């Protein structure tokens, strides 16, 4: 229990001392990295293909100096240059800029889901027993000893869970189709993760770039958090909600 609580405290300290700064005061690129404005006519984002492919001012992705939100030049294995996406099956000559743009889109999708899951994971462990008792509904975490139902913890076969997973998969597919339609319509001016929803900042502005950086860093933290949740519950057998001080046991 002490170890579990300590891990949460350490994670919180790291968040607020380092990565958390990206949300309130997004981190700036290192001095050697020059974040350059797009050079193409009418361009309003840092992912513009006309700018990244045609402008001589855009540097190689290999050195990490892309000027993209959240880029700190860390890619020791040059994975950004390896095209493992589905589009590579039909287009072997895709530029590095297009490959990186699609990787960023995938990172944002996973990160957004992870941010939702990072909140829902401990909440369902804490609230499901209370709501089940209040409304006389099945306690879906009882079978797993208070742990969230997962592939490793078990419990996914209970009651409405399979139907909920299926419905969520359908919903995600519909959102993905919407995203593909927007990507096709906007062409080279498409921004990864854009689903045409209400914006609180204008494309190309400093505020827009700042919000993009905040989102990508919080997404990365959330993905690490979910991994930590799953591993910790498997190793300790304790619900993650028990390790959060203000939640209690």
C-alpha cells in the first residue's frame, strides 16, 4: 500500500514540476530548434504540406527540428522516418512530412482516449459500488475485487459491459469516418486531430500553437498514466482508487 501511494505521489510531483507546465505555460523548443512560421501563401498551420515539402526553410525530421507542437527533438531511433501506416501500402513515396503528420494524428487520438480513461479508471472503481447500492444495480467491480474490469483483471463479460464496448467501438468508428472526410476535404491544409468542432483560438495564432502543445503533452502523460494503472493493479492487486490520497480506501 505504501509503495502504491508513493507511486501516485511521485507521478503527481513529476506532473506539476515538469510536464504539467506544458498545460499552463507550454514548454518552448530548445535554443537549437527554430520554430518557424509556415511560408506558404494563406497557410495557417504547422502541418501544411505545401510549406513542409516545398519550403527550403523547413528542416529535416531526422534532427527533430520540425517546429511542431510538443517537439523537443527526441527521436534517437529515427522512428519518425519509418512509415508503418496503412497508407504506405498504396503509396511508397510518401514524404516524411506526411508520415509525421499521420503519426501525430494517431498520437492525438490515442492521447484523447487516454485522458478520458485516466479519469474514468479510478472513478468507476470508487463510484460503481456506491451507485450500484443506491440504485440496486449490479456492482461491476465486485467480481474483480474492486479492480476496474480489463483484459488482465477480467470482468469484461459481465452484464452490460460487452454491449457498452461494442457501442463505444461503433461511436469511435463514426468519429473516425468524420475525421477522414475532413482530412480529404481540407487536403494539404488539414490539421491532425481536427474534427471541425468549435475552436477557441484562430489557426496559426500563438494561442492555437500553445493549446496544441498543452494537449499533446497532457495526452502523453495520460497514456503513461493508463499504462501505470494497469501494471500497478496487476502487480499489487489493489484498486488504483485506493492509491489516490484524496479518494481514500
